[in-house]
C-alpha cells in the first residue's frame, strides 16, 4: 500500500492553515443558500446590504461580511454604489436554474453533520451517517421527501453531465431487455432507450427513488419501452427475472463488500442463463487525486463504503458466481465491467 500512496496526487493550493478552516467556506455558502440570498437577488435585482438585511431579518454588519466573502468566491458582485447583485456562478445557487448546485449542496449540507463523526467511524467501522441520523441514508430519503427529490435530481444531473458525455452507448452494444438495478428515476435507461430504438428497459429501485420517473421517461419519449418496478435488491423475489442485461450503475459504490456480494448473488439467482451482468462504476487506479480520495471518504461517511480497485471488483464478482469478466473503460475512472453467471 505504501508504494501506491507515493502515487497519490495531492492538492497543492491549500495550505495546512487554510485546510483547517475550509469548512467555514462551505458553511458560508450553505448560509447564503438557506437565507435565500441568491434567490432574493435573482428576483429583486441589485440590493444594498441594508435592504437585504431588512428583508432577510439578519444583522446588517455581519451580513455584509458574508456578502463580501461571497464576492471573493465570485458568487456575488458589487457596483460602485455598493449594490450587490448575483454573478452568473451565484445563479447556480438558485433553484430551477440550469446547472443548479442545490442538489449536491444539499448532499454536502446533511453530510456535514455526518463528517463530524469521521474519526469515530474510522475507529469503529460504523457508518457515520447512521450514527448521526440513526438510520441509513436510503431510509432517511424515504422520510425526507425534499432531500429524496434532490438526491434524484443529483443522479439525473450527473447522468447528463458525466455519463451522457462519455457516450456509454457507443462503448457497449445494448440489445434486448435491460434491467436497470437501482436505476433511480431512470435517467440512464432513458439515455440508452433513446440511443437504441429496439431496446426495452425496466427500472428497478426502491419506491421512493421512483418519484419523478414517469415524467422523466415521458419527457424523453421512451415511456412505451420502459417499465418501472419497485422492490429491493436485498429481496430477491422482487428483482425482475426477464432481463438480457442486468445493469448496475453507480450502486455498488454505496455498499461494503458483504452487501455487494449479497446484491450480486441475488441478481445471479434470478438472471436467465443467457443474460449478462453489466456494472457501471468508478475505479481507483494507482494515481489518485485528493478530490477522489475525499470522495472515497465521503462514501465511507455516508454509506460505510469506499472506492474500489480493479482486482477488488474482480474478486467480488468471482465470489458471487460470475465469470468471463470483460473491462470496457469509459474514461480514466469510469468503466463497464461485463460478466456472465457461471
Ligand atoms: C447512487 S444511486 C445510482 C442511481 C443510478 N443507477 C445512476 O447511475 O444514476 C443508487 C441507487 O440505488 C438505489 N437503492 C438503494 N438501496 C436499494 C435497494 N435495497 N434496492 C434497490 N435499489 C436500491 C437508490 O435508491 C439509488 O437510486
């Protein structure tokens, strides 16, 4: 492991002193968002700090400090008359703007509390999120409809931003009937159905994850070739049995090895003998950036999981009964891994 550690790229632009208080910046941004300052400026146009303080009922002087921080982050601009207005980057803190950061901001916002338990979770192996919120994250989504919707929106956004640009459809010939395991609101299935006119798909996920799926599929014009099935991959009897390709996209990264094997074995047990398993996930190579490592720690904090290396995926698949593994790399970190039930 130490030789791999030598290859880790690190942030060079944050000093130790700056790193220690980096949380202040994210908290300042969360406050801008929760006070609805971006939304207010978007709707009302330029305002001076007094007008803003009165409208938001906050202390005028400390509000100015927050606004000046936002200026240094290029979120807000100030004119010669000391009127503040939203920058184009700041517009991303408003709902319903293209490229809005609110879905990921929300994830970091509830994640922040869980990150406070990082040390304990490293010591005990217990998932920090579950220690803080007394339930796992998917149960939390079931009870918090707003966070659930925003998580689904985040999945849709990242499918568009990452997967659509990787042209997954050009790297793998999809045919027959795809079962999209943990397919969320079906953003990836919709993309594939648009690219492969003969393809059929079933999106399979927990009930709460399907909120918004019908609209997404209908907007994409693929509803007729896509069905929605609710269930759990931990309840094998609920997993659809009629697939040609069992697609598991960005799901295994949420689970520890034991749970991954349970998911894979449950799929294995219902898969027709001619069908294929197709994993779409992230992989760690020897050279890893600090942001990838932080994302891996985030998986640990939120889900009790972490990014995996190539050989770890291979071992998990083999131990779950799969064979004939074939790697198809989509970029330096995202891949397809095809396997068939042995
Ligand atoms: C990180 S998201 C990935 C969504 C989608 N596959 C994608 O690539 O955008 C993980 C998905 O796993 C689903 N999931 C979690 N637990 C599940 C379970 N027990 N059975 C089925 N799906 C589950 C979540 O609801 C969520 O939609």
